[in-house]
């Protein structure tokens, strides 16, 4: 069992919603800007992290989440690569964490770039990762203006 399979139903649902939004964001054919979704008092807010590089955007998102004391749960989405059976493909990663859990869960969805992207197979459980919430100091980097985000079902 992994952190993702041990998550409560609401946190697993958050990861699917964020994964759907990330894949939809690729529909224009451009790169995915790393983003975080924070659940606080039952409301979800989305924060984008556009930096010089993908790695800097992901690092800024991690710092932001680590210094977010009021979050009940959070997810982080970013673009990357996944190698399976010796073949490297583009993939969207979603890390998800519920405050108080020792580890975060992770899903990855492989895709072929295009407008819209072509999904390859089903989302894959990436295993356990360090927690997103409550592990970093004050936020660093710059988040785009806060947006209230309502996910469609």
C-alpha cells in the first residue's frame, strides 16, 4: 500500500480533480504552469507558480504549501517525464497531502503532446513522497494572484 491508496476519499477525489484540471490545461498545446490547490475550511483555491524554469516554479509551490498553516489538504500539479519499460514519455504529476499524514501520495498521467494531448494508459500511483504541508518555512517565490477555483464534476 502507498500513501495515495491510504488517503481518505475526499483527498483522493481532490487528486483526481487536480489531475483533470492539469490535463485540461494542456489542451492548448503549451506547457503546464505548476499550480497548487489548497483546501482550507472546505474551500479550494488555486495558485499558479510561473517562474523562469519549471523546477523553480515547483520549488516555489512547495515552499508556499509548506508555509501554509491553515491548509487542511493540498495538491501540487506539474509537468514532467515518466519512463516505463525504457520509454520516456511526457507526464502530468499530482502530489496530494492531507495535513497530519506522514507522507504525500502521487499520481502520474502519461500523455502524448498535442492540442488536445492524447492520454496514454491510466494514471499511475507514484508511491510515497515527503509531505507537502507543514514542512517548509515561510513562503518564497511569487504566486500568481489568488483565484477561487470551483472544480466541475
